[in-house]
């Protein structure tokens, strides 16, 4: 039986800011654009979350909820450096590491647990070494598969360890709210509620055929995880076909400035992933979901490739003009980078000409 960890850093971007600037500790910190510049929240500290602030929220709304919030611009170099330190800790315990982003990863510690006594003890050691060496806290989920480990890491935040053992897994899943199932987004949750599915126990009442009829290829996945079955291995080395980031808005959005600020934040996050993986993308795709849930994509391929935020945002207006964004309300916007390849040394292809961060409304 595998022993899988999911390590998830606590409020990562905001925690790095509080670490590097001690005067921010205990303060409601928001990483992102300022309200007066029509910015968007990229991340926030737990102190800010207590006021209802969350990522992808317009900064103007965030400051109304939390008048004492301290706004900090993103510093992706600092976040990447912290992530590298965290991964150095991981490597001491296993080579089976599957990063999901700068601040979270799956670890297969089946062999390491034999040396250290248990997977829970490995998780505790990893958390302590991250705290000692990187001065950040992490939460850990421990279980026998990836599905349960990821859910577990969110059960005792911040700075916690939560274990889901095989003998309690079935009962745990049955009482779990369906929105907490990894892979169930807002649209799927709404559809499941319409079918009378509110918990794992409800999900188990449907056959695999019924679930596939309602949810297509995802139906087989829902059928299996409802029973605690997830055979996916931790993939230490895998060829990525694409990298994507997206934001789902709380309501329908038409405001072009808010949409553009959201895209700037997405581009910064993608730049961080490309830099961390030492990869370059030749194709950029804009993903739009309108208020009626119609999904559209628009793509562009460039032989020179995309590495930087500036290169991505230079391409996006052309794609935006091919959509109804700004005229028709949208619920979701995202960017997908594809046609990826690994490069030995990151070439300096970042533009010396900064792209407008607050374009005129006529830009798209």
C-alpha cells in the first residue's frame, strides 16, 4: 500500500511577505494590485481571509471588507526562491515528487516511511525542516492515495497534519461534502445538487454507468473516488503537454479593467511556472466562459515562443478582440500555454518595452 503526502504551503505568497517584512506579521496582507489601480487579489493572509477576502476578488471589494488591509505587489522571484528551498527539503525524503505549483506537491514516501517509522512522522519532519530552513509553515495530508491526501491537507490548516487511514476512509468519504471532492468545481457541484448528490454517501448511490451518463469520462473517476479508490501514481518525471491558470469570478464580469488585471495576474503566475520548470511555450490560448456557460477559446502560435508576462500580455489583446469580452458578461477567464519544450538555459527573451498594465478600453 502506498504512503502518499500532499504538502500545501499556508497562504504562500502572503506568508513570504510576512516572513520578509516582519512588521507585516499579524496584519491582513493582500498580495496583488491596489484598489486605485483596479487591481485583483492574487493571494491573501489568513488575517485578511477572516474578513472574507479571497483570491481573484477585485481589490476595491477587498478593501471594503478589510479597511486595514496592507497591499503588497507580487514578488515572484522571492516565491520561486522559497519554493526551491522547500523542494530541497522534499528531496531528502524521496525522489518521487510531483509538483502541482510553487506551493504544493505530492510525495510518495512509501520507502522513506520504512526508515522513519511512518508516513505521518515523515510529514512532521518535512514540516519542521521547512519551518527551520525556509521559515514558512506547511500543512500536510497523509493517506494511501493522492485523492485522499489532497483532501486531508486542507482539513487542518494552517500548520497542521491530517491523516486518513484505510480503515476510516470509507466513513470519511461518505460524510464529505461534495464540494470538497477534488475535481468537483462550482458547475459540477450545482449539477450534482440538482441530482440530489450532496455528500460522498449520496454519490455512492449512483452506478458507474449513471455517473458516466451524467458526467461523461469524469463519471468513472467519481465512482472510484467515492469508494476511496485512486490508483494514480505520483509522477516524478512527466512530460507536460500544457500549463494553464484560470480565475472563476464570484459574479458575472463585464468590466474590461478588472478582466485585464485578472489576466495580468494569471500571466505572472504562468511566468513563474515556466521559469521554475525552465520551459518555453510556443502556443498561447485564451479561455473564456460566458455567463450562460458557453466556453470559447482563441489561440496564437509564435515561433519565438512565450516565456515572460510581457510576451503573454502582448499577445492577449489580439485574442480578446476575437471574443465578446467586455460586451458580454463572463464567469471565467484563463490562459493556457501549450506546445511546450524544455530548454537547458533560460534565454533572455523578456521584452524591454513594458506592456500597459492599465490599457485604454479600446485595447480590446
